[in-house]
């Protein structure tokens, strides 16, 4: 009798803990997973394939500033986004001098962003030993930033440890509301949506998994530069702006202590915007995001470095317009899928 009473008491005491314990193995794995991850995920794309997608227009000359690796956004290519803009035209010749490389992501970055992220991680791994600094600095535009952040999260050795600094232009770290609208329309009209559009949408499994894996935080010194007039990455106003991420230095270009509310930058022009370049360049030189007080306000109007680039502003604008047209035209021809791609097994412990 005493034994059965004791057993009953122990059972009653244990019951609340049994109820509180997670019943799902995946939930147990989520709680046990390191944030951010500490071991590299497996690659599915070969090193040779990634290396073949990288172009360094002036070669690698081991310039003192190291290698800057440029990652384009959805619907574009490396050359279309960066080939004639300031990041390629100016950086190599501005002190201390930088080697510049860009990548062209598969399917114009409209396929699975988890695959595109491998081109970032493997690219860093390939370029870092050739860099004068032994590390690579990253610059991303639009979806390129989600690819970068995913690479930094899930390849801590191959990518994160070899990344010196990160400049984010018009980043949709929290996803974009436009993705929801776009996919809703294309699913009706075309029977699906490009994979990357599903993944970039606010509240997607991809975005939520990345937020959980990183604690929604920058993993390397990060400057996030954005515009309230962004028509693609939305919203971009206030503390809920999608370019806002914990532990990053934030530069909304229309803030009064940067360029003010009349600064006309929008989504696509961010890659040639002189103020965005000023902040990015000075941060690369400093090795960390600069104070707002260090921004030269002349950059809010035009390039002033005396390289001749400022004399070609309208030509660059025309080239940008051509790139925008190519981006837009590429969307109807992109492969569509019925639903967002499944989260890869290596990231499953962080999936919502």
C-alpha cells in the first residue's frame, strides 16, 4: 500500500513536467541548435561551378583593401547590376585600393535562394586566400542580401570567418510585402511563382528560418543602407523597415542627419546612388560601419571623387534603366513553382 501510494505521488509530481516537455523531435532539435550555427552545412553546388560564375573585371592584384565581392538581386546578373556602376568603376582606384569581383547567380537569382546562397559562401571561400587581407568584404543589393545572410548563418567557417565586413543595399532582411502581392497574382495568372519570390515574401519559411538561425542579427560588421522610397522592398519606414536588423548600423538615406527627405533614391538606383556608395566606401576603408557624422554631404548630390565618374551620371542612369528593363522582362520567363521550396535539412532545426 505504501509503495503504491508513493508511486501515485511520484506520478502526480511528474505530470506537469511531462505535459511541459516538447512532444516533437523537431522542437527538441530547434531548442538544441546553436544560434548562430557553428558548423558548416554541406554544399550541393561544386566549387568549379561557383568559380565559373565569378568575374573579377580587373583581375586580382592583391590591392591593400582586399577583395570586395558583389552579390546582385532578383532578375539580374552580376554584370548588369555592377559592371558599369561605382562599385566596379571607382573602388579599384580609391585608396587604399580594392580588388572587385561579382557573381552571376543561377536563373538570374529567381530559383531557390538556398542554392544562390551557396554561391556566396563558396565564393568567399574561394576568394579569401587570394585577398591581400585574407578576408573578403561583401556588398549585396536586394535579394542578394538574403543570400549573403543565409551564407553567413549556415557556413560559419567557409564564409562567416572569412568575411571582413558587409555592406547591404536595400536589403529585405524581414522579407517584402511586395513578394506576397506578386506571388498572389502570378499564381492566378501563371499557375505559380518563381521560387525566390516565395522565399522573399514577408513571413515565408525562408525568412523565418533565417531570423531564427541568426536571432535576427547581423553576424559580421554590417552597414544596412536603404531608402524610404523603395518600391520593391517594403516596408522601409520606421523601426519596422525590412532593412532593419539587430546589431547592424542603419543608414536610412532620407534621415535628416544623412541626406534628408528629398533624397531621390529608390530601389534600383541604390546600386549607383552616390550617398550609398559614400557610406559603403568609407566603411570599407574603416573596416567597420562609419559614424553618420563622417558622411560627406556632397555625396547626397553627386560623386565628388574626381575620377570622372561624376561626369557620366546620366549615362550611368541610362545603363541602370536598361538593367531594370532586363530585370522586369526576365520575370515572365522565369520558372515557376507551386509553393515555396522546402527548407534544406541542414536548416530544419531552425524552421518555424
